C-alpha cells in the first residue's frame, strides 16, 4: 500500500485533483468529506461542537450551520484550536477505519486540507500540494461558492502559507490556469511517479537511477529535510540521530558535481535495532536491499582499514541499507551503529569536503572517471562504485588526519 498526502489552500483545486487521481485508480479519502461526516446530527462530534461554541451554531433542522460555526471558530487562533481539537481526532479515527478495509496493493490518496497545519506531512511517503495564486483562489471562492470576499481572505489567511506548503511538498502542481491543464499534469504525476512508486513498494524494489553526475542543486538540503522528517517520525526513539551525508550534503558549489541521489544516515544503537526498522521503513517507501550490509566489503579495503587506528576492524564496518522506491527522488538510507568507524566517517566526510576545496576538486576528478566507466554496458552503479573505491582507501586516512589536526567532532544532534 502506498499512501499519498494531498493538500492545498482553500480554493486551490484539491477536489479537482483528487477526482483525477480517483479516475486513475486511486482510493481517495477526502478529509473534507470525513470532517462533515463526523459532525452530522446525532454524532459525538456535533455534540462536542455545540458544547464548545453554543447551540446557535445549529440550523432549524438540528444540523450544523457551517457559516455560523465559521464566524465563531475562525475569529482567532484560540477558537480555531478548539475546533481543530474536536474535529481532527474524530477524522483521524474514521480515516483509520477506512484504510483498514482497502486492499494491500492500493494507492491511497488522502485529501487533507490542513495537512501542513496538523503536522501530518512526515507520515506520508509522498506529499502532493496543489497551488493557486491568492487572487485566483479569492475569485473562485467568491464566484463559485458565493463566499463574501472578506470571509474568503480570512479563511486563506488562517491556513498555512505557500512557503510552509512548499517545505513539505514533494510534488507541487500549479492550478492557476485552466482545469484541463491541471488534469494533464495530474495524470503525468500519477503515471510517471505515483504508479511506479507504488509498484516498487509492493515489489520491495529500490529506484536505481543511472550513475550520472549533475551540477550541485541548491534544493538538495531542503529535499533532505523532508526525507529526514519522515525517517525520524517512523523510527522514533530508535534513531539516535538522522543526518544528510554524502556529496549532496556538501554546501552548494556550482562547480561541484554529484549524482542526484540523496544519502541519509540513520544512527542506531546496534544492527539488531536496524533490523527492527525494516517494515517501518517500507511503510514510508524505503525497501531494504539485503545484499549490501557492509561498507568497504572488498578484502583489500579491509586490510587497509585494519591498519588504521580509527577503524576498529572490519566487523565494525557492517551496516544495513535501504533505498527509496520513489523514482522521482532516489535516496540511499544507510543505517549504521553509533561510534562505529563507518558511522563516524560518513559524518566526517561531509565536513572534510566542505572545508577543503582541493579535496573537492580531487574527488570530482575521481567521480568523473567513475562516470565514464559506469556508462559502459550494464551494471553502471557497481562500476561507478568500484572506480571510486581505491580513492576512498586513501581518503579515509587523509580525512582522519585532518580531523585530528583540528580536533573534529560530529556536529550535535
């Protein structure tokens, strides 16, 4: 099962987008529909709202008068908090009941208006945000829903900002133009990203992009933050720390190239703890690749590492490896044990590259050579890694010499 979080500001076009996803085969769970359902006459939710806001929020037929409730609930943050505190838990309970009844291979699209505000984004392997400019949204609310302009602007102002939504968005769909354009873009996202993502998760397959270097992307750190938020949420206390590592973690330098793959390190107390995380990580789109359990697994690499004081021996270079099933955001997740040499070196490596331009240039030359070999026939990624391996044997020593010279320590969590 793959769960997609869908959100956007009022009037942005969530309903149109969820309808298109449903036509593509998604099982849509609409937060607005659930929010209405849990406050129907005779429900626990309606009784709680009356208790909090008064009986004058009811119409003559005993049903909720939504404009009357809005006039009270959206007048300040405290009143809005009371409303959310009543409705959100009831919606979450009803959502859980629905999810328990769908097939295991389904793609669930959860249309949640306040996904950002409620802090639920890290629970989803993929978050899709539909956007429209404020003035476009105001016009739609006034013309299509008959909402007074002042009320429309107040509702928009009470929700998350565009900046806050962008921070959680894996997919950003602009709906400021025609409905036809939105439908076309939505179908492209479904067919080219969501559906392959779901198939990979069900098959426990990692998305493996070609070993191709690209210019440093200034958005890599923000993308990594979204990934880290998911990993921290699902790992909980079992993750001692979660860090963005590898070349994409090096601050943006236009002349520094890297593969467009985010590397993340989860630090745990033991490999037994790492093994406990298999199903949890799969639930957010990170299958485990069992073949890769050790860093520097060649005999010659171990012999060099054994001779270096910081290594602790080859047994301490074991790890667990997961990768993203999302073809739109290739990601490697390395799970390593706290204090082991591979865990420490992953943290050191980023700081060493960042502080030493000559090392970056040296490493880039090696990566360029590795890219050439990777382009020859099949097994490109394996050849790419093999070419870089000898460089890393010497880099390990040089990096630790630098670390010792400046008294380097891992950055605090």
